[in-house]
C-alpha cells in the first residue's frame, strides 16, 4: 500500500516526464522547421551592379550584410538590393570585387525565423565579375 506522499511524488515525476517529452518534441519541430527553411530556396537568381556597402554584423550570430547598387543606365537613380552572405569564402570574394561591376548569385529563403541567420532573406552563394 502506498502512502499519499509517495503517490504525489509519483504523480509529480510523471508530469515532469511528460513536460520534458513535450519540450523535446517542440524543440525538435522548431529545429526541423529551421533546417527545412534554410535548405529549400523559394527563388534563385542573379543581380548585377556595384557592391557599395559590405560589413560583418551581429552580436552573437555574425553574418555579412551588404548592399548592391543596381544601375540600369548611367545617370539614372540606382535601386538597392540588400543581401546576406553566410559563407566566409563568398564574403572574401565580395570584398575583393568591391568597386567593380559584379553579378551576385543568390537564393531567397522565405520564413527564416529571427535575424540570427541574416538580416535579409536573400543569401548570396557566388560572385561573378561582369566585364
């Protein structure tokens, strides 16, 4: 025969175990969502112009953030394309190509939570010099 104290201890242990299992399921689902969003791209493309701003930002999660000035014809206003670079190798290529006309190859990832993965949804994957 169990005492009321032992029964309440068993009940607390069961609730604690269920709460832990629920927390693990929620964390696993969130991790699966982030992995899915980062691996599938909504769109892909290229944008040509001049990189006019490029810097590494972030308190905890450091990413490279940049701004591409796209000019259709000389003398017209430029359109700005904000982008994120997560790969240091690509960031080095962007830095070396500043001041030159470039084409940025990018993937758009919609639904990325927070800004730890980047300030924009456009992730640059390669840089090509335009002659």
